[in-house]
C-alpha cells in the first residue's frame, strides 16, 4: 500500500538521522577515552582562547642580510604550512625588519615547531661513498649503532684516497672526490655538530654529510633534482607488492616536468651501477633522510620516500615539501603563552545574540506558519545538534578551531537553514492552493522544492569548496563553516524536515486544514483555484481581470494537459449539438 | 496575519501583481544611482579604512607588569589617541602586548610614556616595533584567485542547471550590484575594514547567489514552454514567478536578518566595537540588498536578455 510505504520510508529516514547523530556522538565519546584531543567541547581559536606566540629570527651567516621579499615569502610559506595542519586561523606576521611572529592556538609540539621553522630544502644527490657515522680512524663502536637496516646497506670501508685522474663527467663519477673532500669525509664525526644552522650548500659541488640519525656519513655528488621541482606531496602508508597496507609511513612525491625529466635521467644512470653508487640520497636541509637503492628506472615523475617516519612526521615533511622551502632558515627566539584578544564576555554575548536571534526566528515562524513552527523549531534544533557534534568531531580530527567570525557565521547559517523549510512550506501551500489534499501536496511540493534546495545549496557548497581549497587564513576558516552548515542543511531537510512533514500530513490536525496548522485549506483555497485547469471565477472580479486570471491558469498547464482540455471541450461541443 | 496570507494567495493567483518586470527602467535607474554613490562617495571620503590586519601597525610590549588586565592598557592608549582601538594580549606571566594601527613617531613615543606611567614602570620597560599585516598581499591575492574560480564554476553550474547562460549573467549582475553597494556603505560609514568585515562580504556573495537561484528556479518553471503559449509573454511569466516567490522572499529575508540584527544590536550597543559588529553590519546591509536585487535586478535583467530572442518574439 502506498500510504504505509510513505510512513515506512519516513521512519527509515528518521532512523538514519538518529544513526548519524549517535554515530558521531559515539565516535567522539569513544575517541575521548583513547585520544586526549577528542572531546565534546569544541576547541576555540586564538581570538577566544589565546595560545602560543613564537618569535622566529632568521639564521644568517656572516655578512648575509634578509630582504623584505625573503621575509614576505617566508611568511606566506609558513602560513600555508600552518593552515595545512588544520583550520586554526593562526596569525603569521612580520615584526620589524627581520623577525616573524607566529601565533597559534594551544601549545605547539616538536613536529609543529619543525613545521613552522624548518627551511625544508630538499635535494636529490647520488651517493658516491658511504660509511659508518664516526671518523673511520676510530675503532670505538659507541657511535656506530646499526645503520638503518631497511634503507642503507651496510656501510662499506672507505676506499683509499687518490688524486682524481680526470675531471668528473657525471654526478656519479668518483673523480669528484678530491683529497680535500676525502679528508673532510674521514674527519667527519656525525655525533658532533658539523653544520652551521641555516647553512646553504652549493648545488654544483659534492656534499659531505651525515644522515639525520648520525648512523652513517656520505660523500654525495652534485644536486640532480631539486625540491623546487616537486609539484605535490602527501603522506600515507606504504603498500606492499601484494597490495596490502603496511605500517610503514612514507612521503609520496609528484614531480613537475623538469623534475620528472631529471629523475628519469638519473635513475637510468644509477640503475646499472655498483653499491653504493646505485644509491640515491635525499637530503633535507643538508642531512640525508634516506638513501634508497635504485631498483628501477623511474620515468613517471612520482617517488616515495621512506625513512624513520611516523604518521605525524611524514605529514610534517609532506606539508613542508608541498609549500616549498623557506628562503632562509629560522630559529625560535622566544615562545610564550598569550591570552585571548577577545574576552569570554565577547563569546558569551555572541552566543546570547545567537539565542535572541533564534527566539525571534521561532516567534516569526510561529506567526507565519502556526503549527508548522514545530517543524521549523525541531529542524533547527536537529541542525544545531548536528553542527555542534560535527565541530567537536572536526576539531578533533582536522584541527578545526572555532573563532569569533566562525560563531557569527554559524548564527547567520540559521537564516539559510530556515530558508530551505520556507521554500518547502511555500511550495506545499502552492499545491494546496491548487486544490490538492495535504498528503499529495506534501509529496508534490517535495519533488519541486528539493530541486530548488539542491540547486541553491550546490551554489553555496561550490563557494565553500572553492574558497577552502584556494585560499589561506581567515577566508579558509569562513569557507569551512559555510561548507559545514550547507551539508547540515541538506541532512536536516532530507532526514528530518521532509519525513516529519510526511508523518504530520497524516494527522487529523494538519490534514483537516485546521486554521492553526499553517495549512489552512480554506484560507489558501480562497485564491479561486478548484483544481488544475478548472476555474471558479470569483464573483467580485471584473470581467477583464477574470479573463486574465484564467489565461494565466491556462499557461500553467502542460502541453499534454492543454491538448486533453481542448479535446474535452471539443467533445462537449459535439455532445451538446 | 490573515491579510498577509491573502496577499500570498493573491500574488500566487495573479489577482494582485507587482509589475516588477515592466517597470525595469525604474529599478535600473535606482541601481545605477546607488552604485554610482557607492563608488564615488568613498573616493571623495578617501577610500576604505583598513584595519591593522591589512596594513600592519605598531606593537608595544611591556615587561614586568603586575596587572595584565586589558583595560589599563586600553585606557592608556586612548588617553593619547582616543580614536585608536588597541588589541591587548597578555604574554607569558607578566608581560602585555598591545597592537595598534600604524602610528607616527611622536604618537608612538607618547603612548610608550603613557603606558609606562599607567603600569608604574620606567619607560625603558616598554618597547615598540612595527608589525606587518597578517592579511598580507599573499592572502588577498589567493582570496581573489579563489573568488574568480568560484564565480566561473558557479556560472557554469547555473548555466547547466537552468539550460541558459543568460541566467548566469543576470545573477552575476545582481551579485555585482550587492557587493558594490555593501562595500560602498562600509566606506561611507568609515567603519574599519577588518577580516571579519571581508568575510561578511563573502557571505553576502554566497547569499545573493543563493537567493537568486531560488527565484530563478521558479522563473525557469514558469517560462517552460512559454513560446507555445498563445496569450502570455515571456516577460509576464517571469513577472508572475517573481510575484509567486515574493512571500517566500519576504519570509526568508526576515528570518535571515533577525539573527543578524540580534548580533548587530548586541555587538554595537552592548559590546561596542568588535568582530561581531564588523561582520553583522556587512551582513545586515548585504542581505537586504541581496534579497532586493534577486527580485528587482536579476529578474528584469534576465527578461531583458531573453525577450528579444526570435522564439519569444514571433508570437506577440
């Protein structure tokens, strides 16, 4: 039976809504027992809660000066990196001529500090020679713990230094190793500090350096591929050859045209070489993060870096590589707590304003829609619960922070959410004006209004998605809120408002067209329609006006209806004759 | 109340009709005058009053204070320059950071001394420096790029949905009208343009398009097959659609504006200046203009663009 199937599908929708609400609440509740970041209270942004102010000063070599352009560029890159770690609306500004102030909510951990300050210059260089991380003269094994077994093969004994016989022909040529370089390599102790912070290496000459853990040291050839040629970077777990996911975290790189070309050329050259010259070292700020063996010629422009990464550190490196390296290195000059710029009173007043607004909306809709106000208020409450849970969920999973502008955005969203109901209700009223009973009117109105709601929400969502993907800072925070409320609007209309109205349409109070139901059929039918295509001309109307009105009705028929009407009239005429 | 419902019935049936499309020269005239005012008046007044997030400014730092409350610092700054709205933050345990708009050397020095006196400290414990813009050129250029991409995407989306590019053009015309007028009122009132205000403006952009799509969806429905109709014209069908959605437009804008009015009232009269007032003003004006333009700009422009197409013209 059609009627009971309506009830069934309405109930099904409402159950789905409960599943979503309890599912979200359950996830957060379960999360809060295992993860300290999960909580039912959304986290607040810098302006409402305060956070940490980090002053960065550039690491400069003697005689080096930082230019305004470099500083602006650094600010831009740091902002993108901070944004990539969540929608926190952090503040990144220059101070004076040299410093950068980064203000972020909460207390930063090591990974966040690294994300902010590391210049993240990535280079790909071929390995010429490698050995354990302490000077080769030393026999003491204290510093030579196991080399990273998965990455570098056992370090080899250093070959005796000889004067190069010819000038080097390519990056892997051992002729790069002059006695000076050999000596530097022999003397290098990875346990000591051997690099100036912020040191910039000449990309055209070999580099003598250690890996990040100090386990092995290397002589590397000139730079073959530069980090600037990376077009995109992401983190993820390594998939094994059988397609199963492993626990090893990796950073995936996509190269641009230049990078792809360079990478292809160099893997072609390295592939047939002997150990360790078939190894390809990837250096980050001068330290080798990994030196994998070339196992194939890579021509598709993508590469994967594995090393001693976990989930967070691989994300940090991916974000650093994605937004490019800083033109200069920075060190943390000071790190202090800062208070909120807007007091608690601002947040309280904001919420109060929201409450007043909500009450006004309820009063207005009760005035306009009478009994239907129950549906409006109910839908708004459901929307509020959903938005609250989603914000709590996203501030746990995505680092979302609620700022004052965000609160204002949510209050504004009340209006846009209610509009969906208004469009729907007005359509139902239109259908009743055309003489339908309430149950049919609700179904017809739904089919028509859902088109409008979907189209207008699609516009809002396009705005949100585009701005979120392409912008930074406050605009991104706004886009996030807009997208969130648009999705909630759709969920509420589909899974609450519509099913509820379907069920209510079957109750006597609403279907009888009670004056307090908001669907007062007498009031609505007063327009003169008795049904589609038929017309009851109000006696008070002038002849001309009545004609005009009936013409209007005629145009609202479909072509098929019009033809049918003409055929009927024709039949009437012939019948009468 | 029942009057309003009757009004809705009458609009729906066409018994009462507001001639929106027919009087379009009047609406165009009003729009042109408003847009010219919104462009010329701010220029005469010297442009927008951008906040420190856009222009950068001065920063003071006081170390070793006993009381880190914001009010002391705010009073001290305003005793020198009553116009300045400082952003006061406590830093660490016993320091206060004050950010103001860019000040000249003399005022900076005066504020430095005023702050030192207010906290009872030697003037040497107050340092000052210049700070850059948080909303720098890079943020602006990214925002503008994002906007352009968004407008193109939405135009294509609407063109597909409505099966005509002319609706996209009409919607964008209404959008431009809304944004120019809202921005113009900002410049006229001399309210500080903060990131919150810009976000308010972006919300208007979304709202204006959203509202236009709702009206246009009814227009699309009413004008389906109008070229086969003997006795209605394209323009009269668009006008009927606008009238039929008028009750919805009024209800929606009242419902959308009520919460914004609440924020504006609380923000402006209870809290004084702040994020809430900045964003609510932009929204309050923009939503009224946005609803108005969907009816009185977008629909007439659409009729203008289409009524001269041969298929609508032949059977007049």
